[in-house]
């Protein structure tokens, strides 16, 4: 059965590419209210696609964007069940002028599909859907029971999915959860992620005046909130990149010698980092390697700052307020709200005279750590090795998938994090792309995983 299904999937390559291009053309940007209708359209498209693949599918309403749930159950209830998770919402595409082609008019160029959401995450979860479709169209059955849970709010922190999982554990009952929302190391080197950083974030607001004032009349006599905010933010790190917030590192999990050995196997250098990002040089805690800093160390970053006049020409004012968005990536054992309180206390302590500081939009999710010895995880390891020709490397991922923690605590089953993209896919950035070979190999890996499971 396996060889026949793999051959069928290869024979349908062009059709599956055309399907993905159609899906990517829907601008399902969950963060922007103007795209709410498009998000709903993507959910409807996905539900129809799952039905056409041979599954029972439905839209489930939430206080925000809908969930798409689908399942296929064989007659043998002793078969294992896999729950496959993904998200159909995408990041905003701005700045549009930096794209070489329209982000929502997908094109194939030099072996890559270019579009917002191509790698994150439409292409990756559609590979799983097509794997199931190939089995059902070729053989009329699956080797295991399969459920899909695909959400439209991952890019805004999954505000409604956690409560849904807690309230519908029977519906989502499974033997493992498969998530493909990451990357390979190369076209022939798979990576199995065994840890994800958590997230803590908020906005900070600095006010010094009742309204903007003339910089000539009042400059030198009143506090400037933009400069005050810059001083506050600069006090949060030292010159080497260490966070100076009191207590910030107290709960950080220490890497074992074995973990450091495994992470050292990852072929990733400063040259790779510079090539991917365009950075002038690597920067961060000098006592840790790039791979260790990527997933095993917490961070504190300024995601955006705004204040005063930023239009063309000059407007000589002292602005009344200044603002910034702050996020921290967290590692296991760090509590998001505790970290938020620590950082905010440090910012208050660093605020100069004449400044009123306030905070809003606090949010967070814990980090996740995943055991690799479960039989279901070993099945994924075998499938990856057969597909890519090499055993997977084991990696601590720097990004966050907030819902993984909910799956772990509510379902209590092994989580498998096996990505199909590439590090240079430009996710969350202009010119996002997904290699056609990654799409095809993702389908093969999924087919092999179902067989191994």
C-alpha cells in the first residue's frame, strides 16, 4: 500500500500545487479586521477541501475566527489516532513595496512558491491533507485514524483555542499530535523539535506632557518622552546582550551536557545567521552558542517604537507621549506573568524624573518541552529518515506555538514537531516562499508517518 500511495501522490504533484496556489490567494490575515471576511473564506475553502479529500469536515464557531475540524475513522477502533494541527491564518504582508510579487497573487519562481502563508503555515498543513487524500483516493482507507484541527488565530496568539481544547477533550482524543509549523535544516536534513520557547508581551506607554509642544519654546525645560523611553529600554540589556532585569534568569532551565552535545551537532554558524538575516554580525550572550541562544535562552526584544512626528519634512515639536511593544521569548520553568511583572518593575525603576509610565495588552504563554522516547515520536523519526535520507537532528526552537502547551496539559499525549519548510523561507517577512520540493517531501513524510504509526 505504501509504495502505491507514494506513487499516487507523485502523480498528483501538479494538481496539489495548483490547489495550494488557490488557497494562498485568500488573504486570511487574522490580525487585521478588514480581512475578517477573507479569514472566513479561507476556513470555508479548507473545509470543502477536506471533504473532497474524503473526510468529514465542519466549521466550529468561536468568539473570533472559526476552527476547521475534520476526521476520518476506520472500522478498527484499535488503530491509533493522530491529531494534525495547523493554522490557516497568515501574518500581515506589509510592507508591500518590499515584495517582488503580490503577496496574495502566488507565483512559482525558480522552484519556489512565493506568497504570504506559503510556508507559514498553509503549505505545511496542506501537505498533510494531501497525504491523507492520496491514501483515500488510492486505497480507500487509511492505516490509522486521523483528525485535523486547523485554526484561524495562531498569528494573534490563539486566544480561543485553549478553551476549546479544554472543553472538547473527547472530540480531540488521540494517541499523538502532529504539528508541522517549522523548518528542515536543509532539503536533506530533517529536524525534530523537542522544545519551544514561550512568549510574554505587553505595550509600554510614556507620557510627559498634556499635548505636543513647540521645541523652541519648551525645549530644555521639559522631559522628552521619546528620549525617556529610549533610556528606559536601553537599561534593560547590557552591552553583551544579557538582560539586566532583576530575577529574569532565576527560573531558567539549565542545559544538560548531553543537550549541549546534541545542539552542537546542528550545522549552523554565524555565517548562516548573517546570510539568512543580513545582520552585520551575530550578537548575544557570549557564553552560549548560536544554537543554544536560539532555543534554550530567554530573550527581551523591542518589536516596535513610535512617538512624535514621522511624516515628510520637519515638525519641531516635543511629543507628549512615546510607546513601544515588548516581547520576551521564554524557556521552560519561566512563568509569563512573573516575567512581565519583573520587566515592568525594572522599567519603572529606570524611568527618569518627569515621566508617567503605564502598560497595556499583557499576554503570554509558557514554553514547552517534549519527550523524544514515545513510540509515536519514534515513528516520526523513522518516517523522516526514510523521506530525507538522514536521521533528524534534535533542536530547541526559538519560536513559539502557544497551543502546544494546551495540547500537552489537556490531552496528555506525545507531541511531534516536524517542520517541512526551510530556514530561508522568509516567514513573517516580505517574499515568503515555500520550495516545491519541500511541499512534495512534506507529503511523502506525512504518508510515511501514517504508515509507521
